[in-house]
C-alpha cells in the first residue's frame, strides 16, 4: 500500500471513536496502516474513560502515519474541540463530522491517502444541522464531481448490489428500469475487474418477483425490464446472466457460480449478506474515482460509552479498502 488509509471520525456520540481505538489495539491482526481524522483531546478522554491504553500520535500530514502506527494511533487533528456525550448526538458537532469527510476526500484525491474509510454518521443529526444529502454516498458523489455511485455490500465471500436502496417496497417496481440496471451492471463489472482483480467477472442478476416471475405468471418485470438489461450487458461483453429466482440464488453451491449479484431491492441484497457475516459486513461505494469503504452498521447509540462495541466490521472495512487500493494501483 503506497499511502495510509484515511479514517473519518463519524458521529462522536456514537461508537465510532471506540471502534477506531479498538481497531488500533488489534492492529497486529493483519490491519493496514490508517490515521484517524478527529479531535485528539476527545479521543484521549474517551480512551481514559474506558480504561484503555491507546497512545495517540498527533500528525500534521498523512505521510507521518506509518512511522507512528506500530506504537501509537496516528490522529490528524481537525483543529477544533469536539464535546460529545455518549448516546446523545448534538447537531453542533455536525460541521466537524462533515469537515472530516471533506478533508479525507481531499487527502485521497491528492494521493496522500490511499483510500477512504468512513465511520458511521447520524443522518438525522446532520439533517437537523442543514446537511442536504441523505447520507455518505450522495455526499461523496458530489465531492467526486457528481459521478453516479453504486452501493455494494460484502461479507462471507458474498458481494451484492441493490439496484434500489432506501425506498418503500411498494415503490420498487416503479423505480426499476432497464437503463438503471444496465448502468449499475457496467459499474459493477468495472469495479470487480479494477478493484477486486477479477478478470471476466460473473454477475448474477436476481429477479424481482417470486420464481423470477415464472414466465409472466407471477409478474412481468423480469421480461419487460430485467431481461433486456441482462442482454444489453451481454452484448457489451459483460458476463451477466439472469434474471434468477432470488430464493435459490444464495445457497453455497449457487454462490460458486458468480462473483457478485445485482439485486432488485434492499432486503433482497442485505439479508443474505448479513446472514453470512453479520459482524463483518462492509459497505463499499463503487463508481467513485477513489476507494471508499465503511462498516456495515450504524452509530449504535445504546452501546456508546460502554466499551462493548465490536470493531470487526470496521477492521474488515480497513482491510478491504487496502486490498482495493492495491488492486486499483496495480490495474493503473
């Protein structure tokens, strides 16, 4: 890895600080070098309150991080004091949370950091402070120049992309289109080759209806929307196939036949991923000019301050970000 990973602070009243500290304490578990963008004073107080011995190294540049990582957690200061109470989010901290993301993107785009790993944010708090985006993904898309992002979830060897994400199930069919599936399939194929070093990736495409519509008996979206997208992907040389019944798509033998799945809606994608690796799921944003991963969980306000948060998902996100950055650099 040519440069360290940039890890954002996330919501300071949630578990983000704790899992960052715990990840560093478990750095010998094949963890790549990273630095945290945060308030060092806040982190020291948090470490003391939990009874953890986590020495911090305040750095002025990411290039200093590798020299400190073995002995101390490198922290790039935001230059502002952050006051946060566990489990009690405060909109006053929203500007610092947003600044950490923006600064991390700048560092990755300039090559000072090899990839971006984002800690969970509290969307309602950001919105109350005037944040105009639904979440990380849309904000990162804007910072990257408006490039269309694609969300991938991965755990237990399974990679899934939900074509529609945070929308009511009653609206999924009306939001699906051949062009959307085609666009996301292209981005997925490119990412599997560039970021995961998979040559000629195999992409399974799930149906929307039971039994993939069963030739129109249980729904027509497979014939009218999904199949034309699959054929268009195949015409472009992409190894896509389907639509396939979702209820037989995720068992062990089926998973051997593809490298990723294009799913039609949120739960169709996320349920199998979380069944296979609930504690180690990673959220990946494809389609950006830089690598971005995130733990696949939220701010966990009820656990904040207890020291009981599990850092496994963040650690998996850090490892995956490093592998993706190395693969992307090799492909370039």
